[in-house]
């Protein structure tokens, strides 16, 4: 994630400050909503507590120790993956039937989720839907017997994945701290407390957005279509074309495109295809579908919803109204 912010300096050196500013704006917005998704992806009823825990990242001074934490995060996801694989072998898997998208909105919403997951790779999808019940929280579903008979190994999985979410939040949010500190002139301050206080205007709005918009899927697809399309695909491809558009730049290039790709002609063709396809399908149709879906979620569940996509409560039928006996005798 530090690379996601630092590559704008490469744009500055090759193409100028305007490219740098565009790249920086897209990447900072991309990381901001990536941080929001980390808070949403833990557990809906624990967003307040988990957000407060993630707010302690304001005390992280630098990225030097994140290499170790990144390695530990890989061990955590590996443990969880092997546990679920073993549980599925022992207990079987849920038989789940899925239907294809019946509308264009649903098709492009799913396409942008894939575009973001494989392109941005900024958010772990290993999230607990409900820590209290600790049900299915990664791709591989396990049977009801595993969920109802939660052993110590399963509880370890939940704890490890929450720690992993915390680490990933730090990866996404710490670069924003650095950019913000440089913007307000606090990047050379040696006081940890002052720097932590200066970072609060960054982490508090992220926490607030996660509470007001707890829509993991719709935000994921919106980020994929409007942000990941540019940060991962369009901007790098266009920058490559503009950088090597002259024959002198191509001759002085340190690395030449491989022959099996068609050298420079093939490289330009591939970049042009990526730009056009992602702009039309990802940003155009995907952005349209994502915004419609996002607005629909707000209209359906409202803001600050306490339980997103929970089934509506079953309303008990009212008791039958008993009518008093009416005496129809008439006096003469």
C-alpha cells in the first residue's frame, strides 16, 4: 500500500506534476475507502469497538515494522484456510445453489467486485458476518455442525482474522497519515503524541463512514469501478503510453518489451485495449451499476443501520377480535 501512494512520484519524474496530482488523488481516495472496508469487513455489531482498536494505528511511527506484521498476517490467513479446508473434509460442505445475474445491474456489479478484488487487492475478504454466532466468514462454507460446535481452533480462526483485519487497516491507512502530515507540515515532528493527535482527522472520518455506510458489497463494487479502474489499470497504462510515445524514449528504455508480445507495437496495443475496455466496462457500465446498487441499499436499509441485510423480524399475527354478544330481543 505504501507503493500505491509512492508511485505518484514516478509519474512526477516522468510526466510532470499534473500526472502526479491525479495519481495521488486517486490513490488516496482508493486507500481511504479501502480502510473503510476493513472496518466494515470485521463484524457489523462490532464496528464501533473494532474502529476504536484500529484508531490506535495513529501511534505507528513508520512502515519499518510492517514487513514482520505482513508475514504474520499471511500465517494467520494460512491457518484459517487450512482449518476450513479440514473442517469441510470432516463435516462436508453446504450445498448452496446460485443463480446467474438476471439484470445488467447485477452483472456489472459482480464484474466490478472481481475487478476490485483482483486489481486493487486492498481488502481481505475473510470477514466474520457475525462474531457472536461466528458463522461462515470466508469463501469456503462449512456445515452447521462446525458452527454450532465451535471448538478452540475455530475461535483461534476468528481472533486471527480480526488481527489480520487490524494489520490490513494499518497498511491502508498509514500512507494516508503520511500524506496528511506532509500536507499540514507535521511530517518532521518528533513528538509521537503530537503526530498521533494530528492523524485523528484522518481516522475518525473513516470510522464514521464505516458506521454510516455498512454496505460491504456495494462499496466494494463502487470502489472497484470508480477508483480501482483508474489506479490499477487506466492510469498506469496511459502513463506507459505517454512515457514511451517518442522513438528516443523507446530506444533509451532500460527494458524492451518481449518479442512474443510484439515489442513496442504489441505493448501499446495491449495498453490501449486495457484502457478502452476498463473505461467502458469497469468505469462506465460498472460505475452505473454500482451507483444504482449503492443508492438501492441506502433506500432499503437506511443509514446507520444496526443490522445490514438481516432478515426482517417475523411479526406475530394479532389475536382475533372478540365481539361482545349482542342481545337482539325487542320489547313490545
